[in-house]
């Protein structure tokens, strides 16, 4: 089911608290795209110039390690991706590939720069929302790392007990 563009973007966390006129302005600078299953939105290391809001379909965020794609997250309608590069102006941290056919709204960096020149208060709200979204995701990643580290330490501790209990083996 395809979600109405204005309604979708209004509910997207990065657009929380924005005025209706601001949403319409951002949408007027944006474009709708169809991304077929298995096609990339963008690839790790590319220059970031936009963010995407998913209207329909699902996609995965992944990084390459030893020639294999490691899935970091799955995204669904209402989620956005690509926001990190709009904040830090660095290359893409990960790749995003469509898991199924996706309909998206592509919001270019230039739209945010135009908003900055026309309404600094609303631009600030967008940037604060982007920061909150990145912070939320960082907390999730931090929790995963913490749990993984605990599992590693427990396995290491268990291995040490095994070796100490049977030193002649």
C-alpha cells in the first residue's frame, strides 16, 4: 500500500514539528522514485547528497566485510536513510539496497539549503530532528555492541575456566 506523500513525510521523525508550508516546500524540492528489488539506493563510500523516505517496500542497510554483505538494519515504510551524510557531509557509511520493490521520496541536500536560506527556524528543527534520529540509531548500535561484548567476554571467561580446569589437555 502506497502512503500519501504529505501524510508520510509529516509522520517521519526527521520532519516532526514542521509547519505544513515547510513540508510542502521540502516536497516541492524532492522527487518520487521507484527502486526495484536488489537495486541500490546508494553504496558505501559514495558522496551523500540526499536522504530517502520509504513510501512502500523494504530495504536493508549493509556494510561489506571480507567480501560479504553484513546487514545492519532493515528499513520499512516511514523510515528514512541517508541522513548521516547530510549532517556530517562525509561519504556514505553503509550501502542501502532494496529488499523488495520500493517507492521512495528523495529529499536532496539542496532542498535543506534552500530551507536554511528561507526559514532558519524550520531548518534548525529539521537538523535537530536529524540529530535525534542519528542519536536514536547510535543508542541502538551501542546497545547491540554492549550485548555483543558481554557475550564475547562470557565466552572468553568460559574458555579460561576450561583451560585452567584441565591444564594437561
